[in-house]
C-alpha cells in the first residue's frame, strides 16, 4: 500500500508539472509580448512573438548567445543581466535597448529582466515589447526641439512665454532687447515690470484674449516696453497660447520697431516741413500781393489827385476828390490790418500776448459788437439775425480780444456771402461753457480746406485770382485768441451752402476782494476805426 501511494504521489507531481508547463506555454504563446528565458547568456526559450519579431526560430535562437541579438552600444545589458542572475534579484530591472534582427534591422525594445529559478539554478526571464516607433518619434521630437531652439536662438525678435502674470521664458534676443544682463534678470518677473505703465491694461487684455482662444494668434499690436537700463522702446507684439502639462501659457513675439517708428516720424516731420514751406511760400507770395494791391491803389489815387491839381480841377471837383480820399483811407486801413496781423502773429508765436481779463455780460458784449456793424451788413444787401437763449451770462474775458474775434468772423461772413444772403449770430448757454456762433449762407468751404483753415498762412482760396482779399492770418489769430481764453473753435461748412464758425468759452468769473463781483461795461475807443480796419479788405 505504501509503494502504491508513493508511486501515485510521484505521478501526481509529474502531472502537475506537465500541467504547469502547458499553462506556461499557452500563456507565453498567447501573449504579444516577446519572452526569452536565458541562462548564462544562452537562450533557453523564446515565445512565438519573440521569434516573429527577431526573425529567428527557437532552434536558431537556442544555438545563439543573447549578445548576438543586442546592438553593440548596449553591451552593458549583458553585464547587468548576469549580475541580476548571480545575485538572484527577483525584482524586475527595466531597460530600453536596441536589438538587431535576423534581417539586420535595428529596433528598439523595452525589456524587463527578472531572475527566475530553473532546475534549482537562477536564470533570467526577459519580457520585452517593441518601442521602435516611439523612439523614432522621440528622436524626431528631440531633433525638432533642437531645431526650434536654434531657430529661437537665432531669431532677431524677442520670444517671451508668460502665464497670466509672470514671464516664464525669454530668448537671447529678448534679453538683449530689454538690456538685461542674463536670463535670470527677466524670468520670474511680473509683466508689469516689463510693459510700460500706459500699456499694461492693453497687454493684460491681450494675455486674457490668448488664454481664452487657444492657438489663435492675437492681432498685431504696438506697445512700449521698459528696459533694465530705464529706457523705453516701441515694439510690435503678437501672442498665441498653448497648453503644456495641463497649464495654459502664452508665447509672445516682441519685434523692436523703434527704427521704423523713428523713420515714420522723420518722414512725417519732413512732410510737415515741406507742407509748411509750401504754405510759407504761398503766404509770402500772397503777402506781396496783399501789400502791393493797397499801395498800388493809394499811388493810383494820389496820381489822380496830382493830375487834378495840375489841371486845376482839384478844388472844383470835390466829389472825385472825396472818392480818391476814401479809396486811400480804406487801403491805408487795409495796410494797418495787415501790419497788425503780422505783429500779432509774431507776438502769439513768441508768447508775448497780454490778456486783460475782466467780468462782462458776454451776451451784451456780443450783441453790442454785432449791432455796431449791422448798418454795414445791411448796406451790403445781407440780412442780419441775432439770436440768444439767455439775456445775461457773466464771464471773465478780454473784451478787446472778443471784439477782434467777432469782427474777424463777421468780416469773413460778409466777404463770402452774396446779396440776399443771411448772417446769423447766435449765443447758447451750455452751463459750464458759452457757445457763440457766426453762420452765413455764403459759398462754403471744401472739406480738404476745413482741416487746415485755422493753420497759419492758410486761406480757403490761395490763388491770386480769388474773388475776395485776405492774408490768411485772420482765422489763425482767431483760434489763438479763443485758446488764450481757454476755449475752442470749430467749423461746420458745406460747399455752396455756407459756413458756421462756433467758438466755446469757459464760464469763469473773477472775484475782486474775494467777495465783491464787478461787471464791466465795454466802451471801446475808436470803435468806428476798428471796424474800418477789420472790414478794409471788403470791397463794394
């Protein structure tokens, strides 16, 4: 009975071993992983997947050494496997190595080596899988990364990477652009330390736009940045965001446009200088015409008076004499006006104009000035309308300068309005400001001339054959006088339908002795002569 039991026990063990071997074989043959069992670098077993991958059959492999399969660059793998076997290290060791197939192809595998017991001795179980595609992709990625790094290094533009607040990266061009000593002087800084204070809100908007719109470039934008040496430079930026390790970051390209801006500014200044030279040339041509005309008229009138004296009719033909005297007087006034304008414009440019501010009822002041020329306007066959929505408004102003402004605007309105037309003077209370306008139904001003009508030396019609006289200084002086009051002047005009000049004065009141408010009455000296001077270039 004992013999039978022993025999039976041995049989059970053998069956168990066979069953275990069968399971192992089934498992290794079913798996797609490559399995090798080695001992002392000799291949004892290879599963079908390994055979197929390496190209050798099991019989061929059993005649080979493991080192025959491994690329020469990875010979250390044998030493480590041998040490693993000798030390019976049961924990797996993982390697990425190159192997050479039967067909001399080089492939990458991820191999795990573990010590196992074989017939009471330790061998090595190698489990591997193909990672060739992955390694090729990694190599290409590294190659591309190297190319991109070289590209970024060689780019003349500053490359910055920001998160919502800080700079995370800057290339060498960016370091140079910011006049920084090294990389560490920029990285980690808040963008507020790099962007000019006037543009920080704009830059924040661009960052937020980029973060919300992944991979969509922001529009090209011009900003200023602060350099480490305290200077500011103009840059053109474009940003685009990307996601890295679950975080959104913004790549920003900064292009220095200082030279371009300087060139544009120089070109602009040159253009302005050329335009100014042209205006000055036209002005002096116009001025010589303006000076010659009244002088020639005066000389002609004097010659006629001299002729009348010589033929003895000077005392008998008094009507003609009065006419010649009137012509000479008007042209003398015209010369005085021209001289006054030249002197005044010189004072304006030198800053030597004295303002005599006093408190006046501006409504009464404008009304008095307007009606002082009403007869003159109506004699020209032009209708005059005075309109106001208030009866009294006390403001501080220089009455002489206000009269100069009004007479000049009225003179222009008369000059360019035909018989039967209308001139309207209107006053509107705008609480903090008072609006005074002079509107006519005359010839109007073209749009291109409206933009420059208040500039020095400009007249709507610069030709010497224009229908009305004038030096082109008047409206420039008017603008300057309005601005000396802290006001503004603007023009609305339609060619062929008329023009409307409106000037706006701030409602400021001067106090005397901090408590007493005095309102002055404007009583100009030589009012008639002033009108004659301002209207001297208007001919019947």
